[in-house]
C-alpha cells in the first residue's frame, strides 16, 4: 500500500482541496494521512524535507504535488 500525506493550513483553498483530492484516493491503494500544519507546526520541517513549498500539497510515496497556492510554508512557522 502506498502512503499519501495531505498537508494543509486550514484555509478555504486547503479544505476544498482536501475534499476533492485526499478523499478521492482509493483507500485500498493509499494510506492517507491529513496534516493540518496550522495546528501541527512541529511537522512543517517534515513537509519541507519532503519538498513541499506551499499548501495545499499532496505527497505520494515521497513525491510532492502542489495543488493550488494557499500559503507558503514560511507563513506557517
């Protein structure tokens, strides 16, 4: 099973992306974790290490996909 992490900041752009993308992944193929960086600031460094530049972003098997520009990671520190 592949791992997917959806990083977001809770803004309306992020919530809409979560509803469209994170929930659309086949649960038989992907283990999806949703991380709200506004509430889990300790995970900003992890997102950065995975190549996330802005949120919302979906990381699948270590490959980041930037969905739309809601907020830069620097704004979440």
